[in-house]
């Protein structure tokens, strides 16, 4: 994700990429999408990502 864009803009881009992959018959399940999304968040969200990933 780009830090200079808001979360909505980044999510929109992510969803468009997922749709493009589905159009070429590459399905990414919801769990994998969530992992990719969490790992792509800017560093400001690191603590939140750790809490979600590890249940701290």
C-alpha cells in the first residue's frame, strides 16, 4: 500500500487486482487475501497487524 493514499484508495486498488486475477482464473481465497492485505499495510499499522495476526 502507498502511505500517501488513504485506506479506501488502497483497498480499492487491492480489490481491483483481486478481480483482475479472478478474470484470468487465479482465485485467491479470503484468508490469503487477508494475509496479503495485512502484510501490505504501511508501517504505522504494524502494532495493529501484530494484534490481528497473533492475538496479542
